[in-house]
């Protein structure tokens, strides 16, 4: 396969140039900047008859995106999403690899579940799915899960996402045990006592709406705890979906003194605020909750400065019926696979964040944190490539959502940027026909 | 020459020459247990009190037999059946024992530090038979003796200590002793079972057993001390056995001449799987036999014996 004349952006080597990409089987064989005629023409001359050629003039070629935080709901909640429908939504959004969280039913706390997820992903055959194992058996916070056996079955990390570990000594032992098997621990930082029955950010708005609030302190105290336990043990921790100004400051200080902490943030926390909740919009209900504008701006600034390492979707599908419940009763979570790319473009256009930094945060950096291949367009790399029309404008409607669920916080908003081709292991797995 | 110490509290306070002397003396005492009449009169008229405030099979039997074969009078007391059950503190019990003028007290105690504290307050000999997860010096001495007996030397040998290091007094005493004797020690355990700051112990540390096993002359398996493991240190026995258990496959990966050790008691199916312990490479029962001789040598030396007797 030849991708001709693309605007190639490779975060692995921090380079951007116009050129051609030559893919042979599942690997990138060569990358030829425009004007490098000798090599390009020689390779082009050896083109095999019938080899696919994609005219990519005017398109951005970037590594297939890696989303290190999704919920594919299978096994157990297939009415919300399954591994096939989740994979279809991913490729439509230009995402070629995901790490799926363990809060399925049964929980992914056993190698048999890990293998089931990998089998299903193989059958779907669209993207790479990396299972994340539970930190504790049944996510109950009591007994360590069999991380070693799950590692052998194929997990790339462990996490307590959805059921945060409250006991600090459990977190310590989990970090020590995970490190034994070379696994990163992804922490969902939430003090369940402080967050209580809260359903949105606590403040003037929650008071006015008559909704129970979730204070920023519910996140900050746990981020502080996570950092201190990681610092004390000298081990690595990754804290997911930060939402508060205070968390960013804690991570900034920790990184400055050499703590091995990394973190991520979601597009909705970077682009939306608690104001979305007005009208009791359940598609603005998620954990952590949308915060205030000053939190949002602190997240953007933290991302710009590299305090925040990655952007993740926390793709959390829920059925129409579930999200149609009262705001208090509807489940937390929003989908995000097809809006990740437009979110990156919006952050670039509206907030002037460097596109290289943005692409890096959804490719080479998460790959490094999870210890998986990906995020590069260099010769020899896996041919996971997304070709993007950065100017395409479209409106997010239920009919163009590939997930089983439609609970997006960006519903009916105009998006800029779409994936035209999504290529996984040298195969076009998605082509935008619009 | 007279042995200059009345007490044995830990290996940490000994030097290589002293360890070597005890190992040499052990050889002369080992022969006594092979005689028809297994008794010599060297400690006749001496009284040895065994205070075992924690369960024990090997160590207690071994100390008691060692004292008896040297003709000492012995009396053994455990936590159950003593006034410990009525709430008497260990130091009050020691005062009362001392009123009966023993020559030596052998103590096993569930918490660290008591043998040392007792040794500072009583005029008689005090031998530590294991205190909490501080030290178990006679175990390390019998382990070193067994290694030396098998290989002829300790210097330069590769010794892996595998398992529950953090809760193990045996591991600590062996690390001190083996390092002093010039062995190269590797500790193998999951991160949860390694002591904080183990990087400063001057030993190799590995989370993986398989790459370590073929390089080792000695593989010392430790018991997962379930009674001391309070809290989430491990997942399941089967995962532990899979990553840290001595299985038949792992025995097969050991180098020629390499040996298996275990201080006992074993958790079968956890750190020792199937026939691992029964294999011809095991010197676990040699450890027990040598334990008796080491304790005879120690009782003799601590109660005023000469180091150059033969």
C-alpha cells in the first residue's frame, strides 16, 4: 500500500513533513519526504502491480490513536456495548488500539476473562484491544487479584476504575504486587466518602439545581494519597481522568520532585464545564463530574505544559433507557471514541495547543505507559495509521454514532475533523464514505 | 581457648572467624549422635531452660536433645501451659526462672528484641531460638554448616533465598551469615514480600525465579508465613506456586550439583510443589540432623567450653 502526498505527523520522532508512506503487509516499509526523489522513485518503481494507492494529498497522516481508557462492557453488559460495536466506533474515530477497563460482569480478575476479551477482539478483527485487569478480586478492594496469571493471559495494566481502592495499604500492596509483574497501575482517584451520593460538581450550580454535589476535594485527597504512596514505594502510578485544578497542581509538584507519576484527562473535561448539566442533561453526568471553567482552563494549561501526559476518552456507553432516567438515578459516563479526534482539533484551533503535543498524547505516550507497540510512523513500525481531514465539518447525530449507545456529551455539536481512512496492520479497516 | 560469649542473639553481631569456629566445632559434635550411647558428660550438672512462646517442632526438639546429649538437665515451657496464659509478662517470667538458677535460657518469642533484652539483664547464657522476624541465628548456622558440608566451602557460592523475605527471621540471619562467609545471595520474591529498603542489603533482588534458578548452587525455599501475613500481600496460593513455588520443572532447571533447602515447616502446594522437596537434590533432612550438632556445639561453647577441644 502507498499513501501518497500526505501531511505526515510522526510524534515518535517529532517530525512533520509532506511525503509518501509505503506499507508492506503489516509494517511501514518506508517513509519518503517529498523531494527525496532518489529513494522515493526507486521504491515507487518497484511498486507491485495492483498495490493499493491512497491519494492522501491534503490529509494528515498520523499514527493510529491509542485510547488507554475505554469500557467495552463485554462480558456482561452487551446491551450497552460489545467488543465488536466498540471496535467499530473506535475505527470510525481513527482509534486503532484501546485498553479496556475491568469493570465488566464478571470482572476481569481472572485469566479466563482476559482470554475471552482477547478472543472477542480477535473475532471482531478491527483494532488491538488490550485488557486491563482488576486490582482486586471482584473490584471489591479486599484481596489482590491474580495479576501474574492475568499478565500471562495478556493484560497490560491493572486498574480499580469504577470501584476505586479506598484503603491506602491496599493501594501500596497493589502497587508492589503489580510492579512484580511489570504492570502499570491505573488509579481512579476518588474518595468515596467525600463524593458520597453526589451526581455533579459541588458548588453554586448544584445547589441551585438541587442536586447532590461532588467536591473537588474527593479527587484531590486521593491524588495526593496516590502520589505519596508511589513516592514512598518508589514505584510508578498512572492516575486517570483528572478533573480539578488542585489535582494538576499536585501532579506538577510530584513530577518536579521526581515521583514516577503519569496522568490523563478526557476531552469532555478539557472542553466542557458543569454548565452542561443545566436542564438536567444526563449526557453531562459522568465521574469525575464536569467542573468549573477555572478547572477546565487549568487542565488545558496542565496539558500544554506536559503535566498531563495523555488524553483518553473514558468511553462509557449506557443504554438510552438508562440515560433517560432522572439525573439522580442515571448512570455516570459518556461515550467518546468518535469525538476524540475532533476534540484534538478543537484544542488545537481554539486553544492553540501544538498538534504534535496533541497527537503524542494519544499515541506514543500511552504506548510507552502501557508498554505496547505503537505511536510511530517510522520504517519498521506497525502500519496502524489514521488519515485525517482536519477541516471536515460535521454534526454529531445519533445516526452517525457507531456505538450501541448514544450518550455523548457532544451530541448535536459541530465537529471539525474526521478520520477518512483508518488503517490497522496495513489493512484499511474503516473508510469514511461521506 | 575459651569461647568469649555467653549469649547468641543474632548473626549480625558475629564475624566470619567466629562463624567458622562454630562450624568446625559442629563437626566434632555431629559424631556423638551416631554413637550407640549418644551422651557425653560435658554439661553434667548444668540446667538449660527452654522457653518456647511460639510453636516449634524442629528447633525445640533439637535444642532439647542437644542439651540432653551433653548431659545437661532440661526443662521446656511453652506459651500454653505456662503463666503466659494468665497474662504474666515475659520479663516477670524470666525473673522467676532466674530465681531457680539456670545456666542457660533458650528463647523463642513471637516479637523481636526479647532475647537481646533478656541477655542484658540475666547473668546466665541466653540463646535466641527465633524472635519475631528479627533473627534465627542457630538456623542460619545449621544452614551454613549444611552448605559447607555439601560443597566443602561457602565462599563464592550462589545462594537464592526465595519467598516471604519480609516476614522471615531465617532470611535475615542467613543474609548476614552468608554474606560474611563470602556467598553471593539473591533474594527472590514478589514486591509485597520484600522488606522496605532491601536495595541497601547488598544482595541481588529479583521478582522472577525462573531466570535465577539455573545460576544457583543453593535454592533455599522459605515458608509463606500465613500467620504473619496480615493484609493483602499475595493473591492466591496457585498464583504463588506458579511464580515462586519449587515445582518439578524448576528442580529440573537447577544446575548439576545444586541443592534445595527449606527451614521447615513446608507448605506443600505453595512454596514446595509435589515432589520438589523429596527430590534427591534436597538436603532438608541434613539441615535437621546438622541442627542438632550445631546446637550441641553452641550450648557447649556458651556454657564455657573450649574452642580447641577434640
